[in-house]
C-alpha cells in the first residue's frame, strides 16, 4: 500500500502544482516517520521563486489537495514552517495487510515490465580460487539481481571469463612447465601454479608467453583448446565457491568469443577516427580524463580494454540496461570505458564501484599467492556458527550442522551487503554470527520466533482488526513499506537499503514480542496479534530469500 499511496500523492501534487502554474523540477516526498507517513517540502522551493512564505504556499496546496478525495490518504496537513504532511487511511492499511496475509503471491513483488537488465559481476580471472574481495562483488551483484527482478525487471547475471591476454599466457606457460597436480581442487592447484610462475623466483619465458598471446590473437584452435581445459577447470572451482553461498551465474561469456568472431576487430575499426598511435601502440586520449586508454600493443595484439569494449557493445544489443560491479581499483578504467563507448554511440553501462574487504589476516592478493579464499572463509564462519548454535540448543549434531551452515551463508552474505558499496568493510567473524548483534542470525532468529508462535497457536483464523496500538502500528506500517523499499533499492541500485529495511523489520518485531503477549492474550487481541505475527513471518521470509539466504523455522 505504501508504494500505491506514494504514487497517488505524487500524482495529485503534480496536478495541484500544474493548476497553480508552479513549476518544480524534482518533486520529492520524504518519510518523517515520527511525524507523518509522508511529507513534502515543495512549498519551500516555490517560495524561493515568489514573494509568499512557505507556510502560505503549503496551506494553498493543502486546500487544493483536500478538494479531491485520495484513496489511500486519510488526512493532509500543512504545518509550520511550510511542510505538507500526509497520513494514510487506517482502513485501507488494514485491508492491504489482510490481503498480504491471505494472498498466495509473494510480498513485495512489483508486477511491471521494466525491460531487460544484465548484471555482470565477479568476473575474476581464472587464475585461482575466489577470495573475499571477489566475494563482495558477487554478493552485491547477486543480491541486486534479486531486487531488480522483484521490482519488475527481466534480469540476467553474467560472468565475463578472461581467457585471453598476458595473464592467461603466463598461466598456460606455467602449466606446461609444472603440470597440474590432482591432490587439490583444480582452482587451488591452478592458483598455486600461477603464483609460482609469476613469482620473483621464477624466470618467465617471455618468448613463449608472447607466442601464446599471438596464437590466441590469430585464432589458433589448438592453443585455444589447451587453454580452455585449464580455464574451464578453474571456473568449475569458482562456480563451486559461489554455489556455497547460493550464488548462481546465468551465463558465462568468454573473452575469446569476441576475438574469434571478429567483434574485436570490428569495434577497433569503428574507433579508428578517434585512435592515436604512440610508440606503435593504438590508444584513445580524452579531454576530461588524464590517462589514455590503450587498445592495441605495438605488435598488433589487442589488450583487455579493446576486448571488453567489444563485450559491452554486444551486451548493449542484448539488454536495455547493463550494470557492471567493479572494485574501486577500476574507477579510472570504468570512466575510460564509458567515454569510449559514447564516442561510437553505444549506451555505456551503469557502474557500481565497491570498496575492499579487510580481515585480521591482512591484504589479499592472487598475484602474491596470499589470500583468504571464499572456501576458507566459509569454513571458518561455519565453525563459529556451529559453536553459537551448539551453545544455544540441545539438538542432534546433524540438525546443528545444517542450521550452522544456513547461519554461515546468511552471516557472510548479510555482512557483505548491509554496507553501502562505496564504504570499506572490515569483516568481524564474531559479530557476523552473533544472534544478538546487527546481523543475519538476528533476522533469521526473528523468523524462527514467529514460526514457533504460529506453530503453537493451533489453527486460529487470523485477521488484523485493530492497528491503533503504537507498537503494532509501527510494525505493520513498516511491513507496508516492503515493495516501496524494493523499488527504491532497485532504482537507486543500492541493495544495502533493503538489507537495512529487513534488519529494522526484525527489530520492530522483537519490540512487539517483548511488549505484547500473543498466545496467552484474550480474544480478540489474540487473533489480532497472531495475524500480525503471521504477516511479519511472511515478510521476513520473503525479505530473507531476496537477500539470498534461508529462513529457518527453528534455530
């Protein structure tokens, strides 16, 4: 209902402003939750262009608004010094909440066709296992895709698999020299060989590396086949690591595709009018960006950027919206990429830049061979989660192991998504698995608590009849915001907003649990409160699944 009320108020406000010939470019509604359901400061903007005080304008708008009944608004009120507050219809809110309880469809799903969107995330080089820096990329991308899909987009995730260039030539050179052992998982074995080959102690055969690069550029099928075997083995390990955390990639696109189908050469020809040659290298210079973008080396082989441009041209033909998730070390490159695509009339991708993750273990680097892999992290978190569960419950070992696994997935995913991408993360294992701190186990436990109440309640028919109690009103109004926050998170490309919303929902439910007796209360309070519990459970489950982890019925 919140989303419908928001839309209704905005539409009516625009009508009133048009009638008054008041032009406002950016009409905003705010959520002053302590004061009203929604509010606008539009009178202040209009006042700056007239000789009227904001409160005078606010009252004029209020009078105009009140001449037409709004379906979802019970009261409109102009207040000093010039705000206009909106209060939702309690009757409509109750009707909406009861529909949510009894409807079979998912809570918060917006039935609109907003077009296609490709979210490219993770896309780590297949030179070893994924580490926790890659994990933040993957969690942002996967969660954002869930939210976009729920808000009405037709979504697809892609992994751009690097199987060209110097790094891959060095890897193949190393495999030829050392061979690929079988005592470890393939991505770990490949990672060790790559680090060993790329170390200061090893002398790389530059002629062989150059030969591999040239053969790939010339579409040599045998070299491609040899490298494919290595790349595919490494990606299987990467895929396994992602699957541990409920992350599924819809489509893998290999970089070599665009060399072998001539897309790289085609886009190079398109860019020729803008290319300059410097010391034999083909590059593009920009007025607004200090650093040039190299496309081809002196020997004529393409660099990553040119192949990536071909990939983005291909993506732009596949979807109306493209989103890249990139680490902050790609900030400059993302600007260069966008400017270059614009030169030839291709819509550039939206870019979400994320900061890096720190652990007590220190900096992570696949080049140096020092990193904390996703598997290692997951195992550490799972062990810690088991200790927490074991301390809380006297249950069979198998049960505790399963719950610990669910808690570990949730703890990692939630801690990596609850922080805005532009802020660094310091992952604290103790806090992440705590049932009492600001993390996923607290949210999961809230769902389990609601499930337990309903399981003990029998088969009472539930219907919300009264929401005037402040604690109940606060909780159910928050639930009514579900689809609004989904849409806001999707449109702003900020999945952490929904993570914050869900934690707040769990907190409000626990406040309700502390303040209100449910099972032992008298009718009609019992039925009313059970309905609130049922609605909250449904919203928590839907929210938890949107964030990519499980909602246990018991913990």
